[in-house]
C-alpha cells in the first residue's frame, strides 16, 4: 500500500510539472509521430479482434442489440475525448499497454519493441495529443419491468 502511494505521489508530481515530462517534438515532426501512433494502434486493435482477445467494436453494436431485445426506454450515448500525453487517461493507457499488452504484442510480432517504446513515450509526452477511443453507453428496460 505504501509503495503504491509513493508511486501515485511521484506520478502526480510529474503530472503537475510539465517541464519534468520529456518532449519528443524535437526528435521528429509531429506528423510522423501521429502516423506511427495511428499505424501502431490500428495493428494492435486488428490483432486483438482477430485473436478474439476483446472486441473493440462491440460498443457500436449495442443500440441495435437492445432494439432487437425489445427493450423500452432505450438510451444511447457515445463520446470520445482529446487527450494529451502525460494526462491521467494517457498514463492509464501507457501503463496498460506497457505492462499488460505490450509484451504479448512484441512476442507475437504485432509490433516491434522499438515501436512500443516510442508509443509509450508519446503517451507520456505533454506535447503529443490524440483522440481517445469511442466510449459507448446504452441502456433500456424490459417491458413491464
């Protein structure tokens, strides 16, 4: 517990101090980083769908699925947000990709180790921004329920 608190305190300290975050802008033009980021994620999500690890498109099917069930009082919302490297959402993505998915993706040759490291660095770089994945919420009520 104490170690996690220290880690979180260190993370927030870095987050509050933009000067502490490395910038990749000087190393490559932003358009090249965006192309790498897009290409990397396209291959990752295609692979995860192909091996049925999870379906990144399932949320988009929820409205039709709820209609087919005959639910009443249906509602649907979808959103995406623009995030910057180093923000809490980007840090969550960086840690998940680096710890949970990264080793498997490199082992299966979906991405290279060098590519993975560059994308992880983008998630930490305050000068880099990206559009998050689509978040979908859907709800309904059974008739008479």
